[in-house]
């Protein structure tokens, strides 16, 4: 039996629920026990998670739950902060948050002065939209495939500041990068100040050529803000190479930090033009901290950042990316092009990673998601808007080929291709 068939057989037997590895060699009690060179490395990773046996979880896009070791460390941090109480909050709170932010900055290839921790992508990007030095008549560019609450924030900016927001459609199956760049460039006018671009489209998993878009935008004197909600901890990139002006991400997604943690990146020298949403302890600071005050927050989450980054580093950022792309292509290549099945994610490997979207002619997205859960015990999320009809499928590093085989079989049966 070859390795691939061996892994599939383990998946079909239900291996990987967490406790099954407790007495076997494949069980890693901590990240220190992981053997990156072992043939069963991804089974070791799977064993690091406690998986709910009721269904196959293919909805990791909203929230990637924590490996058990990160969860246990998080609970320890909660106890530590609770034990030290106000003494912790009045002494080392800010230093520890700065250390965690610096670790994220290193991960994404930015300087510590350019990154602060927030609560999520929405907060990060809303800070820029609300605080941008708008003047009546200014224009911004967004896409119809952007995240809904961020589009709503731009609508609020239209009401408050008298700006105009122009929307474009991102090609779902582009012929080349230039087609995507042109879609944004054609919307630029002499009044355009800022464009928001998804690093990865949340509903389809489409990774955009953001550096090319940034170069084009800067050539027109337009600043670029990237929505990287699903990027950090998902695929490898370097912020300096992206050359964006602003960047927001949710770290409770693919980095598997506890809920309530995000990051905001602002290119050095640009934070002073953004007006704070909430007044900081000290007004008119010349650093990014001027935008980062939200009052008392869950500092235990900040501490867990270090645990999450350590877990990612043990896997290897690039190795994780390759595994996630492999497991997505493993299923999507089997159904792409079949009658009645629509894969709403570009075919080229570099244009996607873990996330993809698939729809059926025979069912609405809602019916598809319900059938997958009720009949096949596969949990996902339906997407029905912005020209995209299907279910977003987002496996994780603990997902096996055997689980994706069950999903492929379900999709084939539901579409009449079985």
C-alpha cells in the first residue's frame, strides 16, 4: 500500500478524532514533539486538534479553532491574568502586547513600528476608512466581492464625508493578471484617493495579484488598502514585497489565535494622517499606537499570539501553504468541469490556496449546504451574492484526503455525476 492510500485508509477508519492517537506514535503531545521529517507528519498535526466527530468541518474560514496545546496555553494565560489582576494590567500588559505584535510583524515581513494588534479585520480596516483624511468629492474604489461590513463602512463614509465610492467586479476566472489590474484601473478618476482590494476574496478563495495592483494604483497617486482577513497564517507572503499602504487581517482565522485578535499594518510614515476613532491615552502620538486604543480588552488573547505563531513556525509557513493548496486542489480538480458543477475559483494553482467555492445547477447554495450537512454530515457555508452561487469549502491542515473523498462523492451524487 502506498503512502497516499495509507492516509486515505486511516481517514476512512475515522483516525484523527484526537484521542485515537493518544497511545500511538503519531500523537504529538506538544509542538516540541512534532517531527517535521516524519512520514506521518500531517497525521501528527491532525492529532494536535480535538475534532468534533459529528461532522466533517469544511468551514474554517470564519474561525479556525485552536490546536489543543494553544487552547491549554490560552487557559493558562487567562488564569495568569486573573491571578495578577490589576497588577498585570498596570505593569506588563503593554509590553506583552508589543512583543506579540512584533512577532506578527516578523511573520508578515513588516517592522514592529508598522503593526498593531486589533480585534479583527473589520476593526483594522474601519479604523482606516473612518479616519482617512477625506474631503467632500473624494472617491474610493471597492469591489462587489468585498466583505459586506467593510462595504457598509464605506457607505457610512459617503454619508459622513460626502465622498463617492465606485464598485467594480473582480473577474472570477481571469485570463491573466492584467485583466484584474485593468478592472481596478478603469475605475480610477482624478478624484480617487484610496482603493480597497482583497488579498484573497473571502467568498471564492481567489488570491489577487495585489503587488501589480499596488504598483498601478501608486502610479496614479492612489493609496491601496488590502483586506487580508484570510491571508495571515494561510499562505506565505512578505508585506514589504506587497507594497501596500494599509493592511488588515483576522488572526483568529488561519493563524488560529483565540477569538478577538486581528492586526493592522500601516506603512511607515502614513499613520499620522489617519484620525483616531477612539481617543488614546495620549493625544497626537506620532506612532501607530495613536490609532490603537480601544479601552480595556482581553489581554489573554494577546499572549496566545506567541503560542499560535510558534505552532505555525513548527509546521513551517510555506509547508502549511503547500499542504492547504494540495488538499484544496485534491477535491476541486476532481469535480471541476463535470456537468452541473461550477467551481467558482480560478483554476491556476497560484490563484488560490485552501479556500474554494463550488455550486450546483440543481440546487441553490442554501439547499446545497443543508443537504451536505443533513445527508452527508459535512459542514460548510452557503454563498449567494456578488455573482457567486455555491458553498465555500475551506479545509484545514487537519483535513485528510479521505474526508475530501467523502465530500467529492457527495457533490457528485447531488449533481447527478455519481
